[in-house]
C-alpha cells in the first residue's frame, strides 16, 4: 500500500480563507484583530519564527505588533511589557516567543499573560479548561493536527490513537483533545515517551500514530500497522550527503508503504501550526470584544 498524502499546505490555505472571512466580519463590527508578538533577544531561529508570524497575520488582515526587548534586559522589563499588553484593549492576543534568556523564568512568563489573550494556549488556566473538555484555546499544533485528521476523514471515535511525545505544547494537549467527548475526539489514546517499553508493539496496535518526539525518523514503516494514519509533527534539521535538510520523526519512505494516509515534512503539520495561530488570534478578538466569531475549526 502507498499512503495517501495529507496535504497540510492545502488545508492551511483553507483555514486562512476562513480566518480572512472572520476578520472581515469583525471589521464590520469595528474590530481589527490584533496580535502582539514579543521577542526578547536576537536568537536567529526565533527571529525567523516571529517574522513569519507577523507576515501570516498581515496576509489575512490581522494587525501584528512586533515588540522587541534587549536580550540582556532584566526579567522585569519583559513582565512589564506583558502587563502593558494585557492592559491594552486594542491588543487581543499576546505571544511571547520561546526560548527566553536565562534570567527569565519561562513558566512565570506564561502565567503572566492574561489567559484570555493567551493565543498559544499554554497558560495553566487554558490547559486546565482543555483538560476539562471546554477548551478556550487549543495550542496551535494540536489544533492543527486535529483539523488535518478531520480533513483526511479519519474517524477518531473509538479509534486507537498513539501519540509519541508528552510535551506540554504538543503531546499532552493533543492527547486531551482526542479524548474529548465530541466528533473530533472520542478516541482511545495512548501516550508514549522516552521511558515507554516496546514502542513498536504500541505503535503496531494503533489506527492513528502521531509522532511528536524530536528524534529524526524514529518511527519507520515496520512499526506502522497496514492502513494506519500517520501524522508527523517532528521538524529536525539533519545533514545528508553534505546537505542540510528537514526530516520528521517518521521515516517517510518506509512509513508510506505501510500507512493508509500520511503527512509529509515539510508541508504537513508545520503550515497548520502557523494557520492555527491566526485562528486563535481571531478567537481572542471575539472573546475580548464579546463578538461572535464563526470558524469551522472551533466547532
Ligand atoms: P519535546 O522535546 O518537548 O518532547 C519530546 C517528547 O518525546 C518527550 O515527551 C520525550 O519523552 C519523547 N521522546 C524522546 N525520545 C523518545 C523516544 N526515543 N521514544 C519515545 N518518546 C521519546 O518536543 P516537542 O516540543 O513536543 O517537539 C517534538 C517535535 O515536534 C520536534 O521535532 C519539534 O521540532 C517538532 N514540533 C513541530 C511543530 C510543528 O509545527 N510541526 C510544532 C512543535 C514542535
């Protein structure tokens, strides 16, 4: 079997169209959804991520504010910036780019963001709501994975889903979403991690495998049940034949021979994560302004 490709670029383009429509509806009510990104320091990868986020916002009519703080500044300066953005009624979403310099406590900053403006969905209040089954924001990558499964017509109800990776930004929130009692949940979820024994046996029993590990090509075709759906969250830069390239946590070539459907890297989950930040920002504008926002992804 050669797996069908789940095209993240195409679904992300659909999501952006939905966001554009929602932005227009908000504009008609006098609301311009606004995201403030905060970058402390000059980490080149973070600078790239922030500028992509700014461009993505502008492409759909979301106003993007680019707040920069010196990497040597005291932690208080970042806290004060976050407080000002929390208090600014024209800002709907606040995102502090991680990783942060050593003098700043990452967890403290996540807690300092107003949970209603926490478009990353990492604030403990938002993670708690997600776990209770009435999420305010779902973190962008899990939200993107879930939408890809819906678009690929993958039935999650009653399905055995194995999520490899237990991070707070991907594995754990995704497991909670897939457990939720709704049409895009109701799965039986197993979460595997670095201490899991016999990963292969767990994966071979899965109808859906989601790899979010950060180990290049850890999951290969021999670990995939015939016809299973494979979602590869991993983004790993490796050197091959003297060239630098991106690979996922799944060995694409062997996995596609066993799987029924598979996401590529790049062009799978990555573009969905970017698109879902826009969804969460429009949702934040709706919440903060008390306006109704209709987005298919939120139903
Ligand atoms: P993380 O480092 O926070 O967590 C990795 C998890 O993998 C841990 O829970 C660990 O227990 C588990 N793990 C490590 N080695 C393992 C092994 N041998 N067997 C089983 N489990 C193992 O990572 P993260 O932030 O969740 O990111 C995971 C990957 O996803 C990375 O490649 C990252 O770059 C990528 N990522 C991609 C997107 C996207 O938009 N596509 C978004 C976030 C993260």
